[in-house]
C-alpha cells in the first residue's frame, strides 16, 4: 500500500513530479476499485502531494561542484554510474541497467534499444575517451550481461549510495537527474548547437518535432560524438582547475 513514507522516498529518488504522479495513479485505481465494489476505501486520501507542487527543477551543478563530485566519487558501481551520467547526459536507469551487449568498444558507442528509452527510440550514445576508459575499468562479472549491480537486474541501492556520497561531499542538495540538466547546459556553454544537444540526450522536440522530424532523418552521429567530446573536455578542465591547473577549454569552431 502506498504510504506517506513511500511517497517521500519516491520524491527523494525521482523527484516530486514522479511522487505526485504515483499518488494520482494509485488514487485513480482505488476510486475505480471502490466503484466496482472491490475496495472499501481509498488509502491515498490523507497523503499529501510532494513538496514543490510539480514546479520544474532548474538545478545545474557549477564547475566547482562538478569537480568536487567527480573527485569524490567512489571506485565502485555507483561511482562509475555517476561518472557516466556526467559524461553522457543519459537517464539514471539507462546507465544503471546498462548491459555489456549494449556497448561496442570498437566504435566507442552505447546503443540503447527502444524498450530501454523513454521515447521508445533506439538511442546511440558516442563515448568520449574518458567515458570509454571508465567502462573499460569496470570488471566483468561471470555469466552476467548487466554492467552494474547483482542479481536479476541492474544497479539497486540508489538511496543508500547517494546518501553516503552526500555526507562525504557536502554539496548543497542535488539529484542524479540534475546531471542530465547539467550536461546540456555545459555542452551549450562549449558551443554545441541546440538541435545537436537534443539528439545527444534523445529528445524529440524543436528541430525534429512535427513535420521536420518526418523529413529530417539524420541521427547526427558525428556531431553527437563531437558534442560529448566537448562535454568531456569541459568536465576535465573543471576538474583540473579545481586542482589549481591553469588550463583553458577548447571551443568548437
């Protein structure tokens, strides 16, 4: 049964919007069940909406925060996942449930099948050298296709790992999904064009929405690779500057 405590967990791990959607879906279900005589009450009544009232988040990590996060990540599954989220702009579960069969180290590419993406479209994610190095540093588990985690699925234990990292780093409140907002922002700072950024994060809007999307079938693979290389460069410069190095970012022509 959905409780206030469970709603708080959903809000913490996935954001208030997801928590309120879960609450609304379950409330609708129990309203139907009551109408069919299958339930006597709606247990969702009495629980509150998540804090934020569905206001969109705009949290973007600063260069200093990115460097602090990068340098503080543990050398374990969670640390590798967060590094890849920083470098790819992918969604949490796209990386947390990543499979070795979805990775081509020869072409430096992750290929996420449609059943694993939010918009049900196959998503090609070029890997920068740092991203590929991260993947190649991960030991393979015998007879297991999932890159991370144990058991039947991918990585679990998100809340515990995040809480431990937060205690260590002392950053102001942030969520993993903020990294997905940070990546496009920093690519834009590096001079990447908006329609390429949309392709990198697998959004279908703007240049590829409506009629334009029907006729423009380009996947922008080369441009996406250049964009993610630029993002990697941006992050590495931020990390180097945090160590006192005098370096400059390479801007796209």
